[in-house]
C-alpha cells in the first residue's frame, strides 16, 4: 500500500531528470517540452474556480503542481477489492506550495479557493479516470 510518506519530492521525481546542459551557459541545464523532445515534459497553466473538483484519477508519469494563487486539497487513494480506499488525510497546498504525485498514483483534487497553477507532467500527459466506488 502506498502511503503519503512516500510522496515524491524534487529530489526523487522524474520531473527533474533528463535535463540537458546548455553550451556557453555554465551552470544551466534545461528540459524542453514534449512532443518536440520525447524525454520532455508537458506544462500547463491551469485556472480553477473555488468549489470545483477533479474526480479520482491517475496520470502515467510523475507530475508537479505549483500553486501560484489559491488553496487546494489532494486526496490519495488505493484500489482494494474493487473499491477506492482513502490513503491518509488530504494534502493541502497553499499559495507558494509545490506538490508532487508519482505516476499511476490515484488521487483527486478539490479547489478550496480560486486557483492558478503551473502543472508539469513527465513526458506526454494523459488522464486515467477511476470510477470505482469510494469505500466509506
């Protein structure tokens, strides 16, 4: 069972791999965007209204969310006997916080305030909905 203690960080997430050094610019390395770079990332600027939400889902690769404005909550789940089981308390992200989610990890998102986010996904983005019943 995955627990919140295993949540990714900048040190462990695939988001921060596959960077390339820039000639004539010592100390700088970058990772460009997919699909021009098959080892790249997809980046989205998202705006969510307070009171909206995303249902339980997963993505194929690691993701990173930076909260530019607002407040959101992420609930993690495990799949047990065909039902979604809450995995710990919701994680709250406020303005200035960064959250990492491992590829394949089931989660939802609740937007507690109007949010502006920078969302970065390792390689090509995809959304896998989880419509299983949530256990009480």
